[in-house]
C-alpha cells in the first residue's frame, strides 16, 4: 500500500523556507458551479485554486523548518486523500529540477508498483510547468490505505507545489479536479518589503 509520501518534501532538506503558511477562509460556492476557492498565503506570495465545495481542507502539522502540508478530503462520497505542500524557492522550481525530482521519486516508487512501465508525464494545457505520474501498488491494501498514488510537482510563481493524490480508483474525479486546479492556479507575488 502507498503510505503517505513525503520524500518529495525531504528532497528539500537544504532549503530554508521561512514562509508563514495559512489557508484562507473558503467562501461560498462560486455562481452556480459547485466549486469554492481555497488559497495559500505566505510572505513570499500566494496562490489560489478552485476546489469542489464538498471537499474539506485541514492544515497538517509541519516539521520544524518545513512548509505546511494541507490535506483535502471529500466530506461525503468518494474516498481519497490529497496532500498539498507549497514550498518557497524561487531558484529551485524550474521545469528541469522538478522533472529530475519527479523522475527520481518515480524510480523509487515503481519498485513496489504493478505498472512497472509507467513514465513521467508533462502537464499539458497548463499555466505552470509540472510533471506527474500514477502508480498502482502491488501489495495488498489494509483498511484505510489506498491502491493508487498520483504524484505531481509544479512550479508556480516562486513556489514549488508538491501534491500527492491517494485513491482506490484509477479514474476518480478528484484526480482530475486537483490536477486541473493546480494547472490553473492563480499566483500573486508579494510586493518587496520596504526597508
């Protein structure tokens, strides 16, 4: 079973993040579409995405000197967990570096996957550069665990966004919702601090 994957974050042990991560309050559904905005606010900038209004968001405790991770789950219906970690680093979120990190992670996780031929895919029709892959675990799952993992790494503004989607269905709509939300994330860079 794919346990909660933090290796992508661990790859950034040498990064000094220094950001104050706070989720913004979600507003009501936008017009007649069943979506709501969710945002990340930090001293280095912020971003917002549109998520289904049936999703709950919680801030997961961050390790010392690490950025916070946010957990997304449906408050009804489909069973899944999405972990999202925005990491500030204006020089390390290039397409080349994200591709390298994602390839390295794929090479490790594929050892226990059914689909040994999985290839890293580049995000298409996206405002931001990014890569992702999806794997099916070869080991039996236990209660509360998931068979599928989708891993994404996206460079957006000055942020490197790491996302992990855990599900028991290969084509769960939540996968498409989160990928599309990140592809279309709105980025706002914070103005420089006055001296």
